[in-house]
């Protein structure tokens, strides 16, 4: 979500002056896109984590997304 919010801030100047309602709609749109984008992978990760290879999947996800690592 932080990446989404950062990108939205980057393009705000290019969008021109938005009314509070327009800003709310753009914000909602970006959240909806992210939710749709992440829905299926999240379900698949949960299913995989419940199986016998769960720890291996958890380790792979942590590595891919840098979870638990210092930002750098």
C-alpha cells in the first residue's frame, strides 16, 4: 500500500487540481486495483502455506518481498 500511495502522490501534480470527491475516487480506484491484483496470489499463498511445503513457501515469500529485512 505504501508503494501505491507513493505513486499516487507522484502523479498528483499531473492530475491537476482535483476536488475532494475526485481525489477520493482516484484513491479508491488505486486501492481497488491493488486489491484485485493481489487477491488470487494471496489465496494461493494461503493454500500453499497450509500444505506440507508451507515453510518453504513462507521463506520464498519473505525473500521475494524483503519481509523482515532492513530497508536498503
